C-alpha cells in the first residue's frame, strides 16, 4: 500500500487472509461460517465453494482484526477443518 502497510493489512490492524477450508463429512452441516462471524467478528467473503454429501471446501477471504482472524483459524483447525493459507491467486 502507499502508506507502507503490507499488502492485505489495513492501517488499523484489519487484515484479509485468503484461505481454503476443507470440511470433512461430519462437519458439512455445521454452521461454522456463521460462528466465525458471531464469535470472532470475522467476515468471510466466499470466492468459490463446492459441497457434496461427503466433503466440502470453500475458498474465501477472512477479514477482521488480525488477532481475531488468527483465533478463528485456530478454532477452525481445532474443530477438524483443514485450513490452507493461499497466496494471491488470479481467478479465471
């Protein structure tokens, strides 16, 4: 950014982290994304997703205060979601 703040980090400590979340079968019907918003004040911006009866994945940007985003990612991992951080990806 022009103010010297690294890309993806806003001046007030708000960040956007791009991740791929993979949900195993037993978590597909759980309202985990809703809990991210309510419990961690993290806003998901879903870019792509695919959900079947046995597995689901979401590519999204999680925005919020850096500490809250990190807590949310740790919580997802502990819940059994595979969390993969993605770099900047051009969408086709």
